[in-house]
C-alpha cells in the first residue's frame, strides 16, 4: 500500500476560528457525508450496475446504519461518475390503501419538494412525465436513476405503478433503472412478492438483495478513524478532519486512530455488550466522532491525548438503543 503524503501544516487558532462555520461541524447529518467503508462498498456496487446500464439491486440497512447518508452520497456521486445520468430520490410511506394520485405526488416531490402539483390523476401523471422528460432530455444519452428509500413500504401495487412510469420514460427514449433501500422489513416484502410469483417485480427491483454491513470490530472502527486522520481532507485547505479540530496535537504526532481501542470499548460498555458481538451503524459512529471532536477540541495542545473518560462521555451522547447483535 503506498504511503500517504503528509497533509499540510494544520490551521492556527485564528484560522480555525475563521473557518469554523464552513468546516463540516455544525450540521454533520445534512451537510457532511463521511465516506464510511460500508457506504463506499454499496456505492461501488451501484456504480458497477450502472456501468452496464442496469439496476434491480436493493439494500437492507437497519436503522442507524447510514441509509439516508448513503442515498445522499449517491445523489451526488452518480452524476459525477456518469454525467448523462440524473439521480432522483423517492420515499415510499406506509399506506393501507395506496392511491395513484399519491404515487405521482411522490414522483413529483422527488424532483422538487416545492413543486406545485396538479389535482387530478391524469394531470399529475402528465405533469410527472413532462417534468422528468424536461430534466433528462438535455443529457446524452438521457438516463434517470431512481433511488427508492423505504422501498418495503411500497407494496406490489406501488411498485407496479413505478414500473409503468419507468416504461413510459423508456418509450420516450429515456433509459432508467431503480435501486431500493429499506430496513429489515424489506426481507418480508421481497418474500411476499416472490410468493405471489411476480417475477417482473423481482427482476426490476429485487434481482439481488444485499445487506449493508455495520461496524462490528475494533479494526473496522479503526478504518473509519484512519479516514478522519488521513484520507478525508477539506478540499479548500487540505486539512484532515482531526487536524482541523486538534491542530496542535496533530502537529505533535497525535492521531485519533491511536484511540480506536478506547472508543470501541466505550461504545461496547455503553451498549451493555457484555462480550456479545454487536454491530454499530454509521450514524452512531458519526455522532460519536462529532461529539468528541467538537466538545474536546477546546483542550487542544501538543500534549493532548484522549482518555477513557472522554470516550465514555462521547458514547453516552450517542443513541445506542437500536443496536443489533
């Protein structure tokens, strides 16, 4: 593995205060996407499928595993990798009596939450087709990628409507593909479709169903911490994340990766693991890092070194109620 070149000298205290508002600190869940290994793994699978112009893969990601962050990452990464492709996020909600009018509302809200939507079903269908064609046709060749969040809520009827709409786009010369993302209920939804012998839906959305892994070992957590120390650098300045928050300690040789053991032990203690194998989702690790970096950076010095007490405090601030064995 090639040795990483050292990042530039870290910010001075004045520079840190000057750039505090633009560095990814204030609203990590929305404005900052940390490239977790699981995120990159699933994204690579999506990119491979799109390389061949196809979809049909769905991914199971339990709560707190970073599913929403993954979708936001793909919304940005897909058009960067494939300039002719447009990625659109749809979110299905639970409904005992799904209506076509509401389905087309979901399609239109996926393009623009503020879009003024027509009232009647036929008008909404025409509006959705016109909006999607207007968005796609400037591309060459045009291609729309549907990222369907909470796909397990759709049911066979809603999935049929989406298949019909994708067919209309095909007829208009706009190729398309769909990828589904759901929680543990996705397995039951796929089983129901399979038992109903709806092979066309299996092929369209569930050709392959993969699990999005969590972080189950100290070594896996260390790979994330290495991203914080070395890989992810704020583009404008070249500083890594740990370097920005602890410039004096970083300059003196401190690295957050060296505290992986303390962090993992704190998470397991807070979760009450008791020796059991527990997976931690990306959202939990993001919150852990956010707390540690933002709360303790005021103690930055050449002699800084995190302690068990620091990591226990950071772990206490995380929501560990939904961890899976």
